C-alpha cells in the first residue's frame, strides 16, 4: 500500500479546502462508490478520509490496466479528478473502463501511433470520448499486440517455478503459480494451448496443482514446432504436446508415452532424477498450493508407472535407431 499512498492524488487535493469539500460531497452522492470502502470509514467519515479513499481507489484502477501501471501519471490523476468533481463520470465509469482507456491512449501515444488530433489529450471531455478514440479500427490491432505484451511482461515478473533442467537442448521446470504457466504457454516458441496457461488459467492451475506438480518441457531446438513444447501432469494422466493433439483420438498410432520416448530418449529419466534432487525445494515451494506440499516420491512413482516407455528410454536408443536407419538406407542404395 505504501506505493499507492505516495503516488495518489490526495496529497494535492487536500491542500485545497474547497476542492476537498467538493470531492467529499461527490463521493457521498456517488451511488457506484464501493459501499464496503465507505463502511470501513465509519458512520461519520471526515472529508479528508473520503478524499483519501477515493484517491486510493483511483490509483488501484490506474495501477492495473491492460497496458501497464499508470498510477504515477499526475496528468491522469488531475484529469480524473476534474471529471469526478464535475459529475461527468462516476466511480464505476472510472474503474470499469477509464483505466484501460487511459492505458490504451498512453500506449499509443508513447509509440507515436496516434494521429495528431488524437494526440491532444486536453480535448477529451469525458471517458466516453477517450474510449471512442482508442476503439477506432485503425488502432485495434496495435492495442491488441501491446496488451498481450504487457500481460506477458507482468506474468513473467510474477512467475515462480523450480527449474529442473536448463541446458543447450532442454528447459524443464515445475510451475509454482499461474504466472509461470502463462509465461510458458505464451513466451518462447509456439503458443501452447494448455488450459493452465490460458487467459482463464488461474482456476485450472489451482485445480490441477492441488493434486500434484505439473512439469513444463521445452525442446529449444524445436520450440516453434508443436512437438517442441510439452506439459506433464501425472495426477490427471496428461502428457501433451503444445496443441494437445498427440493422443490416439487424433489418429496417432502411438501413445503419448511412446511419442515422448521417441522424441526425447532419456529425458524422462533425467526429469525423475531432478525431481528427486529438488524434492525438498518442491515440497516447501508448494505449501501455499496444498497444505503439506507435494509428495515428490509419490510423483516419481506415478511417472514410472504411467510413462514406463519414456522412463525406460535412454539416449542410446536414439543412436541405435539412427544406426538402423543408416544401415537400411545403405542396403537400399546397394
């Protein structure tokens, strides 16, 4: 909360007794203002307390837009205060659409993508007029890309995982939160379709992770191919490629276990070894997910029993398969 108190508009508003009184009256007459916030202020809140509450809510809105944190933009604080005092927009307008509209305008502005007439911020007399500009067809594609990039950057900052393997060929990690799943889905390589990393993935991560760890697997040499990104969750018997079309229901003759063994010989055994060596870290890191943390020895046994072909495979299998192919090709040439 310290950041918000330092950044918000209350500091300047409270210097002006007349403005303080006007804003406090606006809050009292705003039927969209959160009743729980007012309730915490007691039956007879002071004007100063009302101003501070309003300002804190404005900063929370500005700090969480689809286009980044705007909570330190004094220009936006002043603009919102003016609209609120003049009863042009109420709290619902500001919180519901205002923050994202301001974020969109700033994102376009700082990238030099606005037409000169739309660059003049002072001409916007309401949130509705600002929204009308940012929703122009010519700006939509750029804003979609910017929003996606901002969300990914935010998820990367918040992501937590235990990295099991990170070498020239593979990146393998156990996600500890939704941010890590979202980043894995949408960052390097092909965009995966794992539900735990989708836009609604938080509930799926919470649902699945309670039953045991997920393992995210990236083949750096083939990351743009659907077979280059995998997710394993043994508790629900899932071992899927990026598009989740690698089971027999999609016409494959192999099981996911057999495919994984063929594509990544020896990797499953290495994952098991790394899970064992990181068992304590994984157990402690997951105690906010499930009360006692994950039982890694149990997870290892599930891997062995559910993916026996992949676990039994070794790097030598790939060399042997290559040798057999070379021999066959040589014989055909002869």
